[in-house]
C-alpha cells in the first residue's frame, strides 16, 4: 500500500491541481503555470509523502509542513475557507486512491484495516487544518 | 449497520456536544444547557439520521438540513471556522462508531465496503460544509 500510494503521488497532485477551488483571492487564484502553483505542487507532494508514512506508523510529524502552510497562507493572503475547501478536495482524491488500491489488490483488505487508515488520515487532516 | 448507527445517535450527539469548539462567538459559545444547545442537539440528531440513510443508498438529501444550518449560522453569528472545526470533530466521532460496529460484528466487513462508506460520508460532509 505504501508503495502504491507513493507511486501515485504525481497523479494525486495533478488531479488536485486541476480541481482547486478559489474564491478569487490568494494563492489558488494564480495562473496554474505560475511559480505559486509550482510551489503548491511541490508542497502537496511533500504532504502526501508525509501522510503516506503516517498511515504506516512511521511517526512522521506534519507539524513542519503545517507551519509552512500557515506562513504561506498569510504571505499570499489566501482565505482560510479556500484552504479548507481545497483540503476537502484533496482528501476525496486521496480516498479514491485507497479505493483503487483495495480494488486492485489480490489479497483481501479487511474493513478493520481500512477504518484504521481512515481514522489516522482524518486526524492528520484535522491537525493540519487547525 | 444502519440499525447500529441509528441506535447510537444519542451517544454520538452527547459526545459531540461535550467536545464542541468555540472561538468565543456564536452559537457554540452559549451555555450547554441553553436553548441554543438544545437546538444543536436536535439538529445533530437529524443530521446523523439523514447521514445514516445516505450510506445505505436511500437517497436522502441533506439539502434541507444544510440550508437550515446556513440560516442558523447567520442568525447566531457563528464563525465559519467554528462550524468547520465542529464538523471535523463530529466526523471523527462518527468514524469511531463505524469502527465499533466493525469490531463488534461477527460477520467480517470487507475493506471495499468500508472505503465505499467513507467516500459517501466524506462527500456528504463536504456538500454540507459548502
């Protein structure tokens, strides 16, 4: 699973970049070929990598990542609402890749495993949002 | 599962009410024995009931619920951020009951089923938030 999710980081990032929401101000309102978006792509990839590791119990703190997001949000005057919506969009993409993994896996994945992953993911997202 | 989740609606609501976050303004800042909180309890129960039905494909729209939340938020001047945080807190409680169901169930629940539930829940929460 870790291998599967790591392999698909570029796909997840592309999907997310294609779907980002903007209310008109801040970093998400920039053109998608701007330096601002290159930075978003980079940070999203770092985030997924850290998240993937979290699920597998290698305690990777998202604290550093979280702090850099917060300062970037302030610098670019991005509304908090936009950030939260884009987090939700990304979370939905992330779950879709977990679903792909489960469907493509020859070994049956148990419901117990999945709800454990989901609770970790959910907690990590909430920590990062606040 | 529907039966299990419906049975635990009062527990989920109590847990959530005990954990609500407030930045100091709006409905969540009211005393927990106030009429405002009675209303929150009532709305949360309605929401869980609708959400439980959604997971089982009986197409229950959360639209009506969502509209009443929006107008209540305006009336009580509750910050959007507080609402979103309290949604996250509730989502985490909801997942914990799904976990309880899976653990207490004699019939094995598959990973496929669980990720399907999670994707529906996630979508419903996002629809309601926006």
